[in-house]
C-alpha cells in the first residue's frame, strides 16, 4: 500500500536514496566491487525505476517560474562580498606553490613583459595566447609575484558569477538564474578552477558570454536587433579560439542551435546567418590552420584514444575516471587537476543533479531541455575521447551541470510551501558550502603536507624551499642575482616567476650592478666545490629527507665582491643564453625531435666553457638530453655519447658525486659493469657525497671490479 506522505514515486524518496549512495561512494573507502553494488542499487536501479514510472508533471517548466521574492540590494552585496572573499582567501597559501604549468605560463608572460610579440601558440599543447597576453598585461600593471600570478584567475573567477547570472537570465526566470549564480559562486569546481593560473578559467567566462549572446540572438525582438546579436555572437565565438584549444566543443553546441534556428525560422534567419558566419570564419579558420601547422596535429595524435600503445582497457579506465570525477572523485594516482575529497559535485549536489536529470528525461521535451541533454554529452567529449586523464578538459560542462543541479533542487521544492522551501534551500546551501569549503580549504590544502604529493602533481618542493630562503634574504639585503635554470630536468620556471621582483639577473628594472648577493640552484653534491671557490657562501640542502638518489638540489647563496664580477657576468651571460633552449624544452611534445632541442642547447655551448661550474651544468644537460633520446629510441651510440658528455662534465667541470653516479648507471645500461662499479666507487669517494652510490654498488657483482682478461 502506498504511503500518503511519501509514495514510491515521490522525488524525495529518490533524492534520499541518491544521497545515501552518493555519500558512500564519495567519502568511504569501499572496494571497487562494493562501489559497483552501491552504484547499481543506489543510483542506477532507482534512476531506471523513476524513468519507467515517471513522476507527476508540474504545471509549466521550472526554468520560467518565479519562486523567490525580489531580492534587496543588501543580499546582492552580501553575495558579491562572499564571492570575492572565497576566491581571494588564502590566495598565496592555499596551493602553497605553483604547479609546473603555472610556472610555464608565468614564464611566457614574463617574456612578453620584456619584449612583446604576437606569438599565437604556447607550450607543448599549442595553447592559444589570450590568457598569456592578459597575464603579461597584469604583470606590467601590478608587478610580477605569486600574488599577481594567482590574482588574475581569481578576478576572472569573480567575473564568471555575474556573467553566469546574465547568461542564465537570457533563458530562465530571475529566481532560477539567481539559483544558478549561487551554485556558480559557491560550488567547489568553479572555486577550484579560480585557484589556478591557467587559461581554463577564461574558458568559463567566455562560455558564459557566448551563452548570453546566444540568448539575445534567439529572443531578439526585431530583425535589426537579431543582426546585431548575430554579429556579436559570431565575433565572440571566433575570439574564443584565442582562449583554449577545447573551444571548438562550445562552438559546436552553439552552431547546432543556430542551424536549428535557421531551419525553423526559414528566410528570416538565412538573412541573419551571414552576420554570425562571417566573423566566426574570419577569426577561426586562420587560427585553426596556423595551429595545425604549428604541430597541434601531432599533439592530437598523442591524445587520441585509439592508437597502438593504448589498449581498450586503459581507455575504458580513463573514460570512466572522467565520469566518476564529476560525482564521486577520481583515483588519486592520476595526479592531475582533480577533486581530492569526493567529486567536483558534493553528494548533496550530486543527488540534486540526478533528480534534475530525471526531470529533463521524463518531462516535456522543450528546446532548452533538449539542448542541455545534448550539450552535456558534447562537453564530455574532450575528456572521454582522450587517452589520458586531465579533468579540466571538461570545464565547458560546468554551466550545464549546475543548471541541471538547480533544476533538481527546484523539483524537490515544488511540493513544499514557500516558508519550508526557503528554509530547506537555505539549509541545503549551507551544507553544500560547508562540504565544498572543507574540500577546498581543508582536504585540498592538506594534500601539500606530503612531499610525495608535490612530486606527483609536478610541484617542486625544492624551489618552494629555495623561495622561502631567497625572499627572506631579499628582505634583509635587497635584490640579488638568482640563477635557477642551470640544473637539468623539467624546465621549471616557478622560482623564476616567484623571485622576479627581486631578481636583478632577470628583472630589467633592477640594476645588476647594485646587487649585493647571488644565489644559484644546483645539485647538492656541488657544495664542496662551490665552498672551496667561494668560502664565504652559504648553502641549504633543499632535498633533505626526500630520498633522491643523486642527492637532489641545494641553494648556494654568497655575497658579491668586486673580484667576483667577471664570474657572475659569465653566469648571467650563460643564463640569458639558455632562453631559446628553455622555450624549446617547454614546448616539447612526444612526436617532436629531441635532437632538435639538443641542437638548440649546443648552440650556446661556448657560453658555458669558460667556467668550471657552468661546464658541469652544460654537459650534464647535454647528457640528459641524449639519455632522453636513447629512452625514446634505444641506440647504443646515443647512450655512448651521453657517457662521453658526463666524462666531459667531470673533466671540464666539478668531479661531483652525482655525475659519477649517473655515469655508472649509463655504464650499466650499456652492459659494462666493470666501469659502472668504478664510477660508483668514485662517487663514494667524491667530496661531500650525498648520493645513493653505496646501494647502487651493492647491486653490481664484486667480480665486476676485476679487469676483464
């Protein structure tokens, strides 16, 4: 017998079941098998049951209903203050230190700040230039620092909230638009996105602008107004190709709407089509052609899901992770821009979303409902059709996700009296803000308590520790000369961006002749040689406790004297000469020739030969590039050249322990355990050895120490 109060078809029953299941899937460490059972009985089965037994339809669409009284000015002011506070709170301490990618975009913006160029594509993914241009302008106005690096995306995130309200208002009632804006203001994903100095946040702002113009176009009261809206819409869609490489999915969703309107309206829309088509094609086609010639095709081939090195099983796991990240979270082993405590939506919003999705599927098929369903699938494609997880590829999905979530909340409130509906909405909003606030300021921030997470997420703990020391030194002594690019490995530019305001070696507004100290990032095993050469210097072992086999990094800081001016001038010249190599190394993608990058490095070899420290750095970088070539295409001759490069580093530069260690590893790979054992023994005997040469030596047979007959 059905209950009078909660019949089995009540949306509250399904909401309760969804909430329990989503909470368990998001926050409890069940096994995969248990999660599959929970998902089946707690989400899939109830969802299908609800589709089979549709709920009683409501009178009129929720999108157009006014269910809130006119809001006073103080409510809007309070909302605005909360939006700004949440995006600037712990601005420079939440993420502690920039990701590698943030350093890359900061580096490009610095280059433009020094000398402007109209370069259109950046980095290994051929990223469009608009965000780099904006960041460079922001740096020029407000200076270069971690604060300004993160303030720009925070400001963009603030602007997204009123833009989302304006876009929603073109299609929905004021009450429903306000609810959508609240979700954009306080939900985890938009907040999280605004904490990264990437172009992705600009995608969301541009998408809101396009949707707002689309609404103007569809509801234009006159032919003249429609033509103006069409021109503005075409211009915005075209300019969007300067924002992000995934912009085409947004254009595809809007084009589908425009073509449908063209078919329905007939000749009237045919006259208007010219006004949106011309600016769109004029802006997008040249950019797409140039992007393709710059190597974007190779990057797409690398991301393609169906190639020989990527199995169907792996692709299934990646695609499943994209969907799971929306609602319940993703495997932390992915180490990408992802939620770390549940999904991008918390369990409460998950449940609202599923109720809203039910409403879309079983309700009247209005144009808005159909567009939301199609757009949901289209905006998933940049994630589902790639071979690796990168969850920010689904950012265009955010407005659709939040609109469907708001629809679910409205559906649940439809059967309540206004006071109860208002109280329930306030309570749900408070709980949701609490969950997402803890997710961002608690769980996400705690992630950086583990140094293992830093390495997994491509953050440099050593550069962060160096920055803390250098910032203190600069406060006490003023600007100095800082060299952070002499070490091998990823061309990480985070320290360069963070120290730019007091780095006279990089900042043209600072006079290097007035610097009174210098600092260099180097391998920890080079400390004895620098100490012998500069006895009044100080060092800090930045990789202490990290268990890095070659000893990791140190920071060497020393006062400047007149006798050291020639040395530091050589260092400055070599540091400046590395620019083209760094740009090529940053722009590397798997199908690009590593030899081409190495040739750029070899072009500056003369700048590194006059100083033993620089010689060590150069030949170590050369050996690393050759080893990367060997790893890509195993060739004994390439490995032999890498061995010779390290031998040159030891002959011309400092015979430090980490160079002997790497040489021993190369000998092992080339099948020469005798030479490997000798190299490991040399590492153990080198001054100030901080390597794991002893453990490597244990792995080489003692008989290998005797010369071959």
